[in-house]
C-alpha cells in the first residue's frame, strides 16, 4: 500500500533532513572560511617559533603544520558536503515521487478524448523532463545558490568587521 508511512511522519522526517542538510552546509562553509584564519595564525607564529626553538626544526614544522591544517580542513569541507548530499537526496527523491504521483493521478483522471488525441511517448517524455527539472531545481537551490549566497554574506561580513565598510562594499 502506498505510502508506507503516514504523510505527517514523512513530512516531519523530510523537514529534519532539510534542517540537517542546511546545518551541514553551514558547517562546511564555516570550516572553509576558517582556512585563511588558520593560515594567518600559523604564519603569525613563525617569528615566535624561530625565537623559541632551533630554526631548522621551526622551518620544517610550520610548513608541515600548514599543509596538514589545509588538508584536514579541505577533507572536512568535502566530507560535510558529501554527507549533506546523502541526507538531502532522500528529500529530493521524495519530492519528485510526490509530484510524479500527483501528475500520474491527474493524467489518469483526464477524459478518454485527451488520451486518444495524444502521443503516449511524447507525454512520457514531458513527464520525465518535469521530474528531472524538479531534481535540478532542488539541487541548484540547496547546493549552489543558497550556499554561495551564504558564503558571500559571511565573507562580506567578516571583511566588514576586520577591515571596515569600504572593503565590504567592494566585495
């Protein structure tokens, strides 16, 4: 029997998945934005390391720490993005399935004359394109447009905070 779960339960789980996806997106952006600050702190610590320890050890330790920090932050960003994609895939597929089912029911309720005057293959292609466009729109909004707006907003805010409104205005 379709659907297997009540609609309210499915909607509640989808809302939780969307919130989890958005949380992972924000976490990924925060990690990504922290990379320049990590490099700043590491570079700022160079003179201290030269004064406190053997220069040969400091010269080899700091670049390795920079590389490790960058690698870990990039891996964390990519991991969070993939985890977000995995969580959101269920939401997107559920939306596509609901719209597809609604269209399927609507087409079957149409009168016989409509079905006799239409090419079945053409109707099937239109429905398939509609489903793909829903998937594309959801993915573009959640994975491209919203994260880009969020990142530009956060970076602009940080530049405005650290360097003033003129720099933020340029961004």
